[in-house]
C-alpha cells in the first residue's frame, strides 16, 4: 500500500542539511525503495517554493518528477473543508493543505508519513492513519 508523504519529511530528506538521521527519512527511503512513496501537487508546490537559486530549483524539480502526483479532485477539497470544520469544532487547528492531505489519504486509503505533530491531533478525530516509523 502506498503512503502519502508530507512536506515535512520530503523537506528533511531533500532540502535540509543534517536531517537525514531522522527515522522518518529512513522510512521515506524504504518507501521509495519499495515504490510506495506518494505525493500530491500541493506538497510538490510547497517543496519547490522559496528556493532561491534556479539550479537548486531545477535539481529538486527533477528529483521529484520521479514521483507522479496522486490525482486530486473537487471532492477532495470539499472533504478537506469538512475535516477543517470537524477539527475546528473540537478546538483543533490546521492548515488547508494539511486537511487536504487528510482528505486525500482518506479517499485513497493510504497512511500519512509526517513529522508534523498536528497530524496526531487530526488522527484522533478524522478517519486517517499515520505511518509508523521505527
């Protein structure tokens, strides 16, 4: 089964120095080896945003092109809004992108690999699974 990998993990593995020892980076490497790492357009956009040098941008864009985007549709955005409302009613805050990832993971029946602690709160009230790292 594929695993939807959040920006926090991709960024640690591909953009940050010194983050390669983190267990989530090891889990990502395993998922890539097994052909199970999944990405969506909003994560790709977040990863490519803010890169100052064109050569660095081009290099990262090429590395990410090995991972096709899971299709995202209108129903995913609508479900993300429902997730936002559900969490807000319980005092849980999150970004629109985070709730979109939850909606996509729910629709595709995939877990989410992330280092973002907000997802632990989401998982308590939303029908999502977080990918466990060793």
